[in-house]
């Protein structure tokens, strides 16, 4: 091993440690969120049940099968569940080095690896128990296998191509974008080979064998995949290219934190130089594939991925994760830019110029990595990059000390993620996925909420995406009219509303009150409270007996205020009408209740 090879090995090892460090650091710090809860729920099933449930979803079962085995080996902590993605992301960074070295040389490989290591797009999905880091890994691995066949056609490449292509297809349907890149690049290579009268028969046979074997491995899922893809409605919004392209550019080059840390001049410089055609030094080994094709691969990969993404109207923040394989291509593109700087053609006084350009190459890559520090820090500290905090929700409910509480979960997937934390903090809670039905069954949902109110003193509503899941607000309407909201808190984009249900009130209060309206009068005849002492943050139930001698012209608001011994307002509760009887009829007694909180 030469001194140069040892130096490359040391730098590569350091970058692997860096990639692992930023991915495994704080891996379990944040709560699991909705989609991760779905992954956890799938991992508890048998392989056959995983496939059955995945067939009703929009994701293939491959990642869930791997996670099920991984969970058995590593455990069920947040760190353990996410560590599969973290490992896959570290391997993706390593493969970026292997691809860059194979296409251009050590300098490009090391620079590409450095870019992947600190990119917050890659880091974000390395720290999530979902399939996207694995998708990027299979994208890089299958592309390496294709290049291996094109350069040194052997059975090794065909076998690797078959396994990685099948793995990618079973991981996520977005892998089709990688195959589109392979198809176009393969045709370009074939055109070059025929033009230059190169023998291509063995390459064609091995490539066809690799993809053919992948199709055979994928046949059990192919019919389901075609059904899911063809019936997959567009979830994006029409966005002008002038808005979509800068966002995609920021995510691919820096990551989702580009809006916080900006895009450095170094990034732009490396991308610009990555398109520059420069002849390698005479001492360099001949390129494994034509220089023009090697130069074209990264921008071709990025262009096809982004174009397909926009053509399918997928653009919205939640869908940008499908672009993750193209982040590997962007890193290769930038890696080639560093290689161009390293081998920039020398003119007079060539050695001095070469030293200068190599110093610039090193400083540029280092500047890109140094600038990523703020983005990596923001992933763990800036609220806009934090996941919904279901762990915090469960802890807040547990802190109320209501072991027999009911918890309403309104969004698909919440039952899995909240059940994960309920097992830790509140094993006796009744978890109720409501509303009922994808198209809300109003009567069944109302009956289910009323049943919970009748059986529990305290109800917690965990609400996410209400406008989509419960556009008529059926759940909240029943809770707001037949129970009493204490307060609400936000945990990311999830809202937790605490409700107390009507309680028995025994101690009668002295009252004397009447309200006159045009044509009649409302008389307060009696009042009773549920307790004379209450813990801070608790709830007090107040029952009011009142009578109207005529139909009021409007729904008047009743306000109840709780004052301390000094006459200072502690809290109050307002209601526009009785939550039990509604608007009173002529000459009829009615009852209303109100809650005072945070005593």
C-alpha cells in the first residue's frame, strides 16, 4: 500500500466516523411520530401480515420485513428502531465514495462522501424509522452494480444488480426514478459502444440477466405494485417551476435546513465545475467509461428524478423525501467538481498552479462541511425541524394522574405511535380511534364519543389534520357540547385538548339571580359544585338550575368566574348555551354546567 493509498484510507475512515457520529448522535432524543408509529406497528406483525397490510398501503413491504427482524435483534427503543435507517445512511455515504472513485477517482469519491455525510436531507431520514434511507442505499448500490457491469462485465455485477434492484423495488415505488436513470444511461453507453465498435454483447447479457432476475424476484408483488401506483392520486399542489426548483435545489445540496443556513458559494462552485470537461493527467489510469458519460451521469440522475417528481404533481414538503436518491447524485456531481479543481489543467509554472488549485479544492470542500454545522444543530434545536411530540403528549396526560382516562386519536397511524408510548406511561388508558370510517359515519361517531363521556371522568383528544380527517368536526362538536374543555396545548402540529365529563355535584350554593330580556326573564334557581377543594390545574364542576318564562331571542352566553380570596380572577369558563339541554323552551327548567380550571 502506497502512502497515497494510506492517506485516502485514513480520510475515508474519518468521514465514515463523521457520518456515523452525526446520524447516531441524539438518535432517540425526539419522539416517534405518526409514520414511525406505523413502521413500529408493522414490525410487530408476521411477514405474511406485513405483506397483507402493505398491500392496502402505498408502500411495499420490504422495509417493514427488515425492521421486523431488526427489532428482534436490537429492541424497541426509539434509538433501536431508527438505527436501521442510520446504518443504511452511513452505508450510502460509503457507496457515494465508491461510486465517485469508480467514475472519477479518489478525490471525487472522498468529496462526494463528505457531502453526503453532512447533508441534512440525508441526516433527517437517517434518524427516522422509515424506508427512505434504505431507498437511498439501494439507489447507490444498484447504480454501483450497473457501473461495475459496464466497466468490468462479470457475474459479480449481475448478481449485485439483481439483488439491489429487487431490494429497491421492494423498499419504495420511488425507486422507479433510479431505474429510469439506469435505462437512459445504459442506452447512452450502448450508443457509445456501437459508435466506437466496442464489444457490448457480454455487457448486454449480464445487464439483462441482472434486471431480469430482479423482475423475477419482484413478480409476487408486481400486480399489487401496478394497482397501487395506477390508483395513487396526486397529493401535490400545482407549483410554478420558479418556486419548486429552488426548494428542490436547496434540499439536494444542503438539506431542509438550507432556509436556515443558506447555500454557500462553495456548493455553487463545485456544481459548476462538475460540468466542466477536463482531461485527466497522463499518469492517471484510463477512465473505466467514457469521460463524457461519466460527467453526464450525476446531472442526468438529478434531472430525471426532479422532472419525474414535478411531472407527477408530487410537489409538497411531505413528498420531498422521494428525492433522497438524487441527493447521492448531487454529491457525486459536487465530488466531480472537487476532482476538477484537484486536476485543473496547469499552464506555465504548472506545479505552483497545481498546488494552488488543490488547496482551493480542499478549502472548498471543507467550507461546505463547515457551513453544514448550523444546519445539523438546527435539526435538533429549531422547532421547525422537530417531529410531532407524541412522547410529550403521553407524558402530559400521565402527569394529570388519571389512570382511567380515555384518549381519542383522530388520525390514521396515531393508534400505533400513541400506543407505543401509552404502554410506557398509561397502560390503563382506553385508546379510541375516532371518527369512525374513512368517510365519517356521523351517527356511529357521535354514539362512540357519548359512550366515552358516560364511562370516563377525563377525556383527552389528540388531534392532527382535523380538516382532512374530520371536516365536519363531529368528534369535537360532541365533546364541546356534552363535556367541558379544560385547555389545549400544541405538540408540534398535534393538538392535545383536555376534557372533563359532567360529574356529580352535591354541595348547594346560595344563589339569587335573574336576567331580563325583551319579552321574558331567565331566573337562576339553584347552583351546586362538585368539590370545595381542587388541585392546581384540576377541574371544578358547577351545575346551574335555571328557568326561562319565555323563549329567549338569542343564545345568551353564561360566564362563570373563579376568584381567589383577594377577589382576583383565577379562571373563567364561558358557554353560549347549555351543553345538556340547549336552548330552553317556554316555562321549562333546564340545567347547565361549567368548568373552572387552573385553580
